[in-house]
C-alpha cells in the first residue's frame, strides 16, 4: 500500500465503505530534553478512551466461512459483558451485485 507507515490505519477497502467506520489514531512521540528519543516506550499499555459501545456498534460481522459455533461464541461473549448486538456472517463471499 503506497503512502506512509500510517496508511494501513487510515485506509480501508471499498467493499467495507458501508460500515461508515470511524477510526482514531493516537500518536505520542517519545521525547527527552525536547528532542525525539525513539529508544523510549511511550504507550506501553494502550490509551484508555471512554466510549459508548452501544452507540458505536450496530451489529457484528464474522467471516463468511466461520463455523456457526464461532458466531455463537461471539454472541455468548457479547452477552457475558451485558451487550446485545446482532452477530451475522458477512456476505462478502456471495455473488456481487453489479
């Protein structure tokens, strides 16, 4: 993929545009004495960001060839954490409409 080292994070395939996905990229440059110091770890354990998961997720798609037990497992985990999202197999392996 042409571009910068960030290209994979800010571009997606045209076939996924219906998702209207929102992405956030957090960059924290390591500094020491006001200069870049790339020997230092800046985000060792991630960055905590509060989000309303139920507002962000409408449904969850699993791979079109994933076995039914996998979709059931995903549903069980979702319910275990108190959420109710529809889990469906993706239709990306179906015959495309032109």
